[in-house]
């Protein structure tokens, strides 16, 4: 078993029993899915298919498209667009999604499903879902799903392991973040033992960009601003991209997820922020902290979620109003 000490046995028993007996299961993750969200969902989908459970996997984006970095993930034949999802599934399981609105077009399923199971490692959010398999001690949602696979009695194969390893490496920053514990390395070793090509996963997730993406990253970095006195004196570095940038460089929002990891290397700031302009006029805000400021609490207060070191939210305001509101929230944060 994968250690998840904060989850009681009766909760595990309820989840496993519900999934093993359900006749209609929908798995969903957050919009613009990252490796942990998509990998965790597909790993669970593959495990349930091995048990001959009828399962649909989706996320609420329009257009419905798997991010380029995760095109290699197994199990994508389980994916269907939001419009093809049954309207009232017996069971809805969400992955790596701390707030209902992050389900996008699938958010309405929270009300229509017979049972809602939330699988996540972010404790901050809006608390949706009747059954919450949530452990903030887990380094990634994939850690919880790995134990779920075991408890379902499914043999860990290379396809499931590939999905789980992608989630694990994504949310530990390729095993660099403070969440990387001995248990994380033990799980990684177990996944590698199935024969997965970890170097190909790393290349796809971390080391491959289109030329257009390189151009947009350069533009965004040229806009970076350092505010040493912000975030209660801990320092803020931030930048932004626009919807016009996406058109100009021919890239999607999913391709610039790694921008925040470049901005966060700034030595003079504890908090790093990237505001990504969307075609609807709003911004998807990603925040990271080196630990002095709890960005999870900040983003939860602004309608999003996450944890102390990494979080995000969606703003319907323009750039100036978005940053003003964020500065105020950071000034009051601990």
C-alpha cells in the first residue's frame, strides 16, 4: 500500500465498495489539466476498466484537447468530451480539483450525480463533494490514486504506472519540491519497476517546447516585474501573457504552464505569479511560494485553491484589477 495516513479505513472501504459496485462512473479532473490531474484520472480509469466497470473520463474544457505535453499518456481512449458525458451518473469522481468551478463545463454533474467522490491533495477550496478522499500530506493526487488502485485489487501495470509517475513527477517538480519524501521515492521506484521509460516521460513533460512557445516565454519573461516590498515584505515577482500572445505565437494556454517555474527562480522574491490571459478576457492566475507566504490560503480567498507552495484561481477582471486584488491579499497573508 501507498502511505496515506490521514485517510481512515472506513472512508477507503466506502470508496472502494462504491466504485466496485457502480454501473455508471464518470471521472473528471480540472480544466487545463496538468500531469497530476490527467495522470491520476487516467490511472484510475484504467484500473476501473480492468475491473470491467463502465467508466468515462473527461475535463470541462472547450475545445476539448489533451495538452501537448501529455499526449503520450496511456488510456486516452477513455476520454470523451463534456457533451458526451451522461447527465446523471451513478458516481462522479473528481481528481486534483479543489473547487467546483475548476470542473468547467462538468461542474453541473456535482448536483446531478448520485454520489460525488473527491480525490485530491489540496485541502483548501470550496469543500464540494459528499465523500472526500483528500490528504494534504500526499505529495500528489497520484499518491492517493496509487493506493486506490491497490485497494481495488488491480495489478499495477506499465500503463497505470506511466500515468501515476507523470502525476508524481509533475507535482514534486521532478522530485525537487519539499513534498519529496522517502515514501515518494519508494512509490517512484515501484512505478519504475513496471518498466516505464522515465526519461521519455521527463523529456515530454519538462524538456520539450514548440518554437512558438519559446518565443512566448521570452516575451513573458521580458515583462516580469519585481516588487520587493510586496507580500508583506517577502517579495513578489510576476508577469503576464495575453490572449493575443497565444494567437501571435500559435500556442495554447497548456503550453505555457511551465512559465511559472521559470519566474519562481527569482532569488529576491518568495512569491511568484503568472497571469495568463484567456480568450474570454479574464486571467488564469498561477502562484508559487518558497514557503514564507501561504499562497494556498491567498488563492482560496480569491475563489481558487491549492496548498502553501502552489495554488491558483481564475479572475474575471482585467490585469490591473487582478494584480491589485492579489497584492492586497498577499499583504494580509501569513
